[in-house]
């Protein structure tokens, strides 16, 4: 089929290349001249702007939006809607909030334009391994882009999970689970790293756990890669950001009264990782000093004085 890809970052560019490799024609656009030139060299039909992009497609036209969630996605979809007509379809493949999907679909429906929310997982490895696709939308809209969906996904890795919003909802929960899994691996390996008496080879342990272990997974394979002697692990700063979907998952758990302690704790651990000088930890140290006379470490690195009236 002929389909447009708007947004040629790491995901969008690789998805474009995978589609081309599967025999599809891809009209590609990005704000970056370099990104457009690079994907043109891979066989894409390059568009100079969204108007040019729409003109280079054939009805029913389909465009996959792969730009950051929020205003960039909203403005891109709105601009495409100005160029598209009844029967055309727009796909949002980013990490958008599922609550916004229904409103977007309703606005596009006024012009007869279909909307598909495609939860997309696979990261930088998707080009080779394929992308797991969790898709929401009407049967009619999904059918227009299904040839591309099946080419992007590996065998068994694509499903039309429900109506508009369902795709992004499922992807949101997927990312929440990802937070918990990653945190469990991180904590386990830190416990082992603290066992100095055993002089454990953490890379070797990650390597053997990939075979036969009940905790084997793709994330464990990536752990093994990260811990390889030449991977530069020691140079990485331990500050972990979050893209928003973990927060949304926790918010949904609260709204639906579903206990989610592992995912919630993983989210808060990411917040903690970004606090180099936490007020809360300062206060904890001060309180221990106040009630128990326990020593504190000052900014100078020296030990602080004990209180004169220790009680515990």
C-alpha cells in the first residue's frame, strides 16, 4: 500500500525503512532537512511539507503520525485534517493519552476521516525484530491501514484490541508493566552488586539467566548487553526519566481502585533517581539526629554533631 510517515525520529525512520523493505510505498516528511534526505536515500518518497505529502498519496489516503505526544501530535493531526477528505485515515502511533483519542476521532469524523490509535512497542530494535502493535479504531479505519500494520509487526505481534482509545490504553498499561519489570531487575542486580564477599560477575549472571530461568525476557537480554565489559555501564548517570505513561497507569489504577504497588513503587523510584540532594532525605537524617543522636553528614563531608539530648 501507499502510506505516509510524518516524523522521522528513531522510531519513525526505522518504521519507514521496514515498510519500504516489505514492498510498501512510503511518503515521508519531517521538519528536519537531514532526516528527509536520509530517508530519501533509503527509498522513501520525500515530501516538502504536509500539503505536498497529501498530494503524493492516493485515496483512500493514510498517514501515520510518529511525533512527540501532546501539542506536536495534535497540531500535526489538525494540519493533516485540512488536507484529507472523507475515507482517508490518520494513525497516531505515539504515546498519546488514550483519553484524548475519542475527541480526536470525533473531530476527524466530522469530515469523514478515520482515526486509528496505534500503541507501538519495539524501540530501536523494531526495524529488525518488528513492532508490537496494539490498535484501536473502527473496523473500517483499521482495514485501510492493516497491510502496513501486518508488515510492521512480527508474526503474532499485531491485534485490533478495541474501539478508538483502546490501543493507547493498552500501550499505557504495557509501559506501566515495563516500569515494574525494569525496576525489579535493577534492584535485584544492585543487591548482588553489594555482595562484595562473593565477587559476583553480574554480566555472566545476566547471561546465564537468559536460558532456562523463570525470569528470562527481552529486558534481561538488554540487561546482559548493558553489563558487557565494553558497554560503558560505569559511565552512565543513574537518573531515570519517565515519559508519562507510567504516571497515567498509576492514575488509572487509583481511579479504578485497582492496587498496583509494584508499578507505583517503580514510578516513585524514577522520581527519586533524579533527586541528587533530596529535601526528604535531608529531613530523615536530621530527624534521626534529633531523636537518637545519630551522626549526620554535612555538605562539607564532615560528620555532624550529635544532639545533646538523645532519646532513642
